[in-house]
C-alpha cells in the first residue's frame, strides 16, 4: 500500500496546498501537528447530531436475525446498547475528540427487506462548546459492528455501509441537513 | 422507525424461523438469550483476519488531508493509531466478543483520488479459541471515524463505507476470502 | 431459569400493564425500547446521594481482615479506593447512566463485630441535570466486591447484602431518606 | 463512622492476629502490603464459577419492569448485557484481580413474584492460573445495579441483596458448592 | 524495601506532624482517610497547566528515532497522541482526581542533541472547579513512556526524568511559574 | 518548539540513517509506519521486569506525607494501588504495547529523607511472547503521579525523576541489569 507523495503545486491530490491546509484541518497547528482543538473561547450551547448507517447481508441472514430477535428482542437490544455505550466512549476512541457531557443518546435499528439488512440511526444531544457528530457516528458504527458479530457465523459477506451524518444543529455552523433528506 | 413484527410462518422477513434460528445465531441460547459463546472446549490456534473499508469525501477534502499530512504525517498516523488502539478495545465495545490476546495489529491507510477518499485495511493476528474478525473490523471502523473527525469541519458529506472482511484464516472454518479478491 | 410470560391483563406479575409501563420506566420510549433519558431540558442543580451496603462473613474472617489492616491499613484503603474509582466508571458500567461531573466521592468502611463483617457507606455529589444515586451505589458495590476478593481465600461463604440508597437530595424529587434512618 | 482499633491481643475483633494474618490474606506480603498475588508458578487449568444475587422491590415495581420488558425484552437484555460486559472489566474494577481470558460468560435474570423482584445468576469459565469467582460476582452486581437504575424512578426503596458464590470448580481448592444448594 | 516508622515528635521525617498534616494533604479527612476532595462549593473558572519532562537516551538511539521519524513522522505523532489520549484518562488513572471537561490538550516533543534525547511539553485547559496539573503531567509521562517503548529494543538504559509543572493559571492559587522559567 | 530536520547523511542527529533505522525501531515497517510488532512466531516464556523511579519534594512535603500516612497508611496504599491498576492498563495507554496476561504486580514506595522524597519500585511478571518492561515502568510512573497529586497543594515544585528499568529476565535478550545495581 503506497503513501501519498509530498504535497506540491503539481500534486493532483492537492492543487492548492497553501490555502487548502489552513482551510481544512481545524486540528492542525502551525507546525503541522494535530492536537485537540482549543474550545475554551467558545460558549457551551445546545447541540444535536443525527447519524445513520446500514448493514447489508443475505436475505437468509436477515431472516435469522429477525427470528433470533423473537420473542425477547436480544438481537436489537444488544446492538442498540452497544452503540449507546460506545457513544459514551467516543473521546477515548477518537484521539482528537473532546470529552463531552451527553444529555441524550438514542439508537434505533430496523430490518430492511429491500436492502436486505438493517438500517441504523443514532441521535445524540449535548450542551457543550463543540458538537456531537462523532458520538452519533460512533454509536452507529458500533451498533453495526455488533449486528455483524451476531451474524458473522452465518454470513461472512456482511458489509457495513453508508455511515454518514443526517442532521446537526447548534454551534457556529448552525443547522445542517444531508441532501437526501432535505 | 418501526420494529419488526413477531416472527411467524407468514412473516416475509423470516420464512423458516425454526431452522433459521439454530442455524444462524451462535450467541443464542435455548431461551432466546444472547450470551458470550462458550469456547472452553475449543483449541487455541493461530488465526488471522484482514478487513477493509473506505472513507469517501470531496476531492478538495482529500487534497486538504493529503496536504495536512505533510511533512509530519500526523493525519495518517493519527487514524492508524486510533484504529490500532481500538482493536485492543474490541471486547469492551462489542458485548459478545471474547477478550483475546492480540499478537499483531497493522492498520494501513492510503489516499485514493478515484474514490475520492482513503482506503483503509487492517490485519490482526492471535492465537486463541476464536477469531479476530471483529478486531480487524473495529480497527477499520475507528480509523475511518478518526479520518472523518479530522475532515468534518471541511466536509459534512463524508461517508464511511464498504467495511467488510477480506480474508480470514485459522479455526474450524479455516481459510476464507472475499470474492472481490479471489 | 424461566423468563417471564408476555404481559397480559391476566398476568399476575403485571395487573395493569398499560398504566404501569408509562408510570414506571423513564428509560422506555414509545416503541418499548430503552434509551438514555433526554435531560437536555433540565437544569443542572446541586445533587447528593448516600448509599450503603454490608459484607457478611465469618467472625474469623473479619478478625483476619482487621489484623491484615494493621499497621498500614491496606485492606480498608484498597476497598475504599476501588469504590471511589468505580464511581467514576459508573456511566461505563450502567448502560443508561449519563456521564456526570463528580464533585465529591467519599467511601467509608467499618468493621461490625455484630454482623460480623463490614459496613460500607458512600457519598457522591455533583452539579448536574440528573442524580448520582447510581454512582453512590456502584461505589458501595465495588468496595464490597473488593473486600470479598481480599477475603475469599479464607471464606467462600461471604455475602454482599443490603445495597441500598440511604438519602438523596437535589433535583425535581428533592429530599428523600430511607425509613430506617428517618 | 469509626475505624477499627489497632490490633492487639486484647482486641475482640482479632484475638489471634499473629496466626490469623498469614492464614487469611493471600494478597498480603511480609510488610503488610497488599499486592496482586504471584500466580506464575501455578498451572493454567479449566475453572468455572457461578454466582447469584437478587434485587428486591415493591410488587408494582416488578410489575412495571415485567410490563416494560414486553414485547422487546429490553429490560432483561439491558441488565444481562451490562453484567456480561462488566465481567470483562473485573480486573479494572477490583484492584488485586488478575486480568484473565474469559471463555464463557452467561448472565440470567428471572422475575420472582415471591421476593418480589428479580433473581440473577452468572456463570463464568476460564482456563487460567486463578479462578473467576470475582468475574461472576461482578456480573451479578452490575446486572443488579442496572435493574435498579431502570426502576429507581418508580421505587427508591429497592435493595440489592444476597450476592454470593453458588459453585466453583477447578484449581487447587477444587469443587466447592454453597450449602443452600447441596 | 522498608516502610516509614510511625510518626512521632522524635521522627526526623516528620518534625511537626500536628501542623504539617492539616497544612499538607487536602485529600485527607478527619479520620486520616484519603478521599476525592469536595469541590462543590467552588466556582468553575478557566484554568491552564503546562508540564514538561524529558527522555534521556544514547546519541545513537536519538539518531535512530529521528531517522525513524522520517518521512512520515510516526514516532513523534505516536508519542504525542498517546500523551493526548492519556490526559483524557487522568481521572481513571489517578484515584483522587476529579473527572474534568478538557477544552484543549497539546503535547509537543522535540529532539535535544545536548541531552541527548527528547524534550516533552504538554498544555491542558479546562473550565472547572479544580485545576489540570495532573492532566498535563499525565500527558507528559505517557508520551515519555511511549517514546521509551519505541526505542527500548535499542537502548535499555533510557531514563524518563524531570517530569514537573512549568506553569499554572486560574483558581484560588492563581498564577504560578517554575523558577527555571521566571 | 521546532521539529527535527529530515534525516540525511549530513544530519548531526542521525549520522547513519540507513543502518540506524532498521537496527533501531522494531515497531517500524518497510513503509516507515509504526505498528504493533508481530509476535506470533515467538514462544510464550516466563518474563519479569523491575523498574524504579523517584519523586523529589521539599523536606516539609515529605514530612507531611509521612504524617498523613499514619495511622492508616492511605498515602502509600493509594499510590501503590494506582500504580498496580495502571500496570493492567498499559496496553490501553501505550499504543504499540501488546495486551498481556499479568501473573504478578508488586509496587513498593519508601520515604527517602536524603532525596528528600519517595523511592518507587515495581515488579511485574508474565508468561508471554514479549516482555513487561512497559508494565513495570507504567506502574512506577502512575504511582509517582499519584503521590504528586496528593502533595501538590503543598508543593508545586515536586519533580518525578529517574524512571528507568532496573532488571529484566526472560525472552530472547535474556537477563539484563542496570549498571547501578550490577
């Protein structure tokens, strides 16, 4: 696996390094080092993020998970709780994330016969100086990995896909919504 | 988001619950409860798993990350280390995973102008009674989330996708390889 | 071990499921799923909780622990610190607990020849949107488990018992005190 | 809360400190300091421990939890998973516990109208130089705390009680069974 | 290794135990027990701490690390991220530390041919009732341990030294600066 | 704080990059990336490491800690347990460390009026494919940080120093001992 070449004006990957770099990476300091961004000058405001993702599998695998989910619901509950607990671990998993108080975490999973597989959605709220996109995305990713774990003995071709932000509100950048749901 | 209906022979999601359930969920006990599978009767053998995934973003975002990665390589190193450290946390994140000794963890990221974005691959080795697919997949997912975190200020439309197993070896099921690379 | 039957009006365990459910489980959403409660609309206020528990053992075991505690006090200090550190881990241990800032944690243990064994008490303070009962109870439980661990080679019949809330203050429900100490 | 007096031959708590101390505390070194016991000379053998406990509450609280557990089983699944995941954290919670590979963790909860409340049982297996009593007891304690958390808004008088070892096998001390079940 | 004698007026280690004790240990309660200090009466104010340390090694070891750091910078980035992530774990590592929100964490390492070795510096900011000296010192210590780990195969005589506070601001005690930099 | 220049034959920090690099960094792969070393081909053997360090403070601070340590020994016990528990967290703190089973952890602290301050020593044993130097060094560092935390209100000039390996045994490199104790 090859690494990218050094940036230069002739680098197709990076046509405008000079303005691109400061524009891009808020975690990057003047020495090209990544740090946890200083948010001490920001106000703590109410923030929410909603993320989603899906787990694609064979129809039989989905059927087995749905069957396994009855009557006690452990399959869905296990994946939901794993996602919920992982959201609380985000700052330990993602090196540059700030530890934040979390006021709400909700993770939902639903079977999708068309996929076939499961659709996953997570909503996280905080009152803090920075947003909770990473907490919502981490909840989705770990809920998806947990579904994968429960089904992998049956289906080695499962794919976790489309992990993305759906909506965010609060903070300087204010309201944002993915086009798919506008 | 609606939950699945109770399984029944007329349930399109689950045509054959009776055989599907035992066939499918190794974590499921006779009472429909999920537990950490008993591996005490299995032998510890050498096992390896390779997983992959990708992070799709705008071309400008990729350019900025590549620029930000020079000269000191913090962008790639940060995502790689986050994935590597997360692999060691797999049993704390995925409820039904066994804590395993890990003998090797390798996480690689490379920019892909065609995507555009980054390709991620993780290899994990153990000598244990069960495999390390979840450790490799967790490393990929957290490395991807970390790239996302570093670029999210620039691009809210980033998508983490195609998290999947590429290869596994060792254990009862022996060698397995995804079709894409056969 | 049998699971409870599905709720119904004829279920002796659950005579009035309809009103019991909304009345009871604050973590339960409209789809019967448990989530971390949304506290974003609540005010952060000063809160305190005091919990207690006891560890019952043979008189000789108590004597040995007391002897082992002199002259350097490691037995008591070990159990106290384990409880104190566990209180800081409550939101990682109890799935639906909110991560809270903790302003005070105090854990006390004292030998009780009448039991015979040890009495344990923990006090936790915060300024937050929700209370710290679970932090105080977790501190008591882990301090008790740590005492058990230090004595188990001597006495396999040790019992951890009476883990309960003694007092709480702050928040909507205000002051509460267990009858035993009213 | 008063601390125990210094040990002495006239100390009712500790009639025979000299023989009691070496006999009692395997974690205690020659300087009266507690350490993680050296197990390097021991053989890794198959070991199992079964622990139990109960959560006593008002009959209405039990009814509400049973109602809340239907149709998706989140109440039981949440407590079971919390106990299961906590068992994997035992060495981080109990200062003198050895980190052990765990080959099986099973946590069961069942409503008990006679209590009224829930009965909890946990079984843990390993192949190691030391036993898994603490892992089984920790699983029971955290499952109990999680039930408490879900019901505390309804009932502040809930009591966690009778956390004890039921059975252990493997290791030098071999088979042991609590009298209640002999 | 011998333990200190009991304090007494004739104890050279402790000439004035009576005033020394209350003056000294803010974590110590009236019963001689250490607890997490109650900060509930204090105001949350902006606080910063800067700590430093160094890792002394053979000149060849430094040369190898510097060489190993090019072209991708992984050596420095690995140590910096380890320090940064450890700062977020301070309250889990140091028993009596309060869990605090952290608003900024910055860890810098630079090679020092005169030492020879690396100089390490960490800056942490919070808005809280207590300071972040321990977070900054923990970041330095873990960054140093991580450098040690990467070089230990080459040099078993590496020494981590001079871990100290350089500056602190905020809180009751206000501004403080080590003499070396005054 | 400036970063090191790119290595070159004219770089005083790195006279012989070509041989220095492969010779030096066992964690470095062919692409200049650091990974957790593959130990799957190695045998698990008995290993031990002993590390030491010291905490230098004013004579009055030492006197206060010694006074604070009586009669119940919480100061020493707190630092010892913090070091012991941190050793079990080494693989979570040091990115490239392997998670290892630990068979013994012992941490000792003793006051040293000549320093003045405390001398700290930690011994760790395992049976594994790689050594436990980092576990022993991490125990020393965290025990030292914990002493610092308990005394910092009294003395802002405390210095943690001389954290080093004293002895190691087991593994390919076999017995090693620091010159100071040969």
